[in-house]
């Protein structure tokens, strides 16, 4: 029996040593130590041994089992190391890792959000309107006559007339949201509405056919021109810095009377100061309020009861001023070399 044990041990150790895979190693373990393994079979014969022989053979069996178990662990470690090495074969671990590009907000988003934040502090809330508009909401209700140049086919994107003969269009300004808001809410109204506007402009460094405006409207009892001035002066100072100078230049818009264009003084080191137009504004024309009363069939917006101011600004223009962007097309090119600068 002693010899049997010794020879099984030798046989087992050499089988384990020569295993070339984890599977072969496990097969060897089963063959010697498994339920039907050869060493297990011998252990079963212990029963028939004499009292004197039992401890001696028992000791031998233990030594053999430990030797085999240790060997299996040792070879298993080696095989696993080889497997790991195979896995990374051909991988150059000295190469730099692949960097995941972190995204950042688009400058237009940054500018829009900042503008909204400032105006919210003044009590304005957000309003929305459709980009595909009726001529009524875009022009008629805003006191803009049929023959106004903005209504021209060459300046505006029109859709084909529908069966009822009405033509829809891509809104040329966000001022249509003024009308939609007054149709659906009662005074006091204090809203801003950022969004896209569309014009058939020749695209160049300062013009796009789609651009972003922010409309504002404040209507309640006794709103005055001084409220308009104060609000917009505060806005541009909060946006561009406390020492920002603004200028209100008389202008004409069909939907406001009086109307102004607002310029902001641009100060660039080493250059002469320059006034840049950033917005249009004015006191809501009584004709607009009257038109709203007609549509609503009530008089809550009657020019005898309420007054208000409105303004509209180009967010693209504000972004260009804020960051010294010389060409508006950068804002739609999606060139990451440009966009990364705003991270
Ligand atoms: N809608 C004008 C435009 O697109 C901008 C504007 C001017 C909006 C005066 C207004 C306003 O609300 O009162 O050029």
C-alpha cells in the first residue's frame, strides 16, 4: 500500500506539472482527488488495516494529499499568469489612454440662460409661441400693414397657402409671442420669450437666415417709458458690467410708439469706443392693444386701462459682443475648436 501511495503521488505530481490548461489541471485533480479518484480509492482501503498500520498509512495519505493540493495551486497560479499575459499580448501599455471629451454648453445657450436669469430677477417669466406662424400673429396684430417690407416674399419664408387661403410663415421675429400671450393671459403680463426667428437674408459675417431673439413684454396699469429705460439699462449692465453705457436712439417699429433702437458702447482696448445696436424697444402701440381687445372680445387690454413696453434683442449679437466673436457663422458651424473655448 505504501508503494501504491508513493507511485500515485509521483504520477499525480507529474500529471499536474504537465497540465497545459486550466481544464487539464482540473481533469488531473478529479483523476486523483475526486470522489472516484485513485487516492480517494486507496483511502477507502484504510478500513481493512490493523491498528498499528492505520496511523502510518494515514500519515502517508495526508502527506500525498497535501503535496498534490499544493502542486495544483502552484500550477494554477502559473497557468493564470500565462492566460493574463496572452490577453494583453499586442497591447502597448505605454501608449497614452484614450481621453473622453467632456462636453460644454454652447455659447448661445450660455448667453440665453444668462439673459433669462437677469430678467427673471426683474419678475419676467417665460412664454412660448410657435415658429410656424400665421400672418395675423406675426404682422397684422402687430400693426404691420400688408405693404410693409418685412412681409415681402423676398424677405420672409412663406409656406404655400392652405385651403382656407391663409399663408403660414416662419416667424420673422419673436414679437408674435406678444400677441399669443395677450390672447391667452390677462394683465398684468410680464414675459420674456427667447427663440428662433427666420429671414431670407444673404448669409455673411453678421447675418444668418435663422437667428435667436429674446422678446420682452410688460403690460399693466401705468407703465412708463422710464420703466422701459430703467429695465433695459439694468439688464445691459447686469450682462456686460456695471460701467456699460447704453443709448436709446429714436426709431420706428409698427408695434411700438415711441420706438427706439438701443446701442451698447463697446470698449476694446487700443480701439476707439464703438456704439453697437443690440435691441429694439418701445411703448406698446395703442393700436396693438386695441387689436388684442378685438381678438379677445373683451377690454382687459384696452389702451384706456393699460400701457406697456416691449423689447426684442438678438442673442447672437449679444454673444458676439460678450466674447468678441467677429463672424456670426462660428455660432452655427459646430467646430469644436471654437466651441471648446467656452468650457
Ligand atoms: N421685432 C423687432 C425686430 O425683429 C425687434 C423689436 C423692436 C421687438 C421693438 C420689440 C420692440 O418688442 O418693441 O427687429
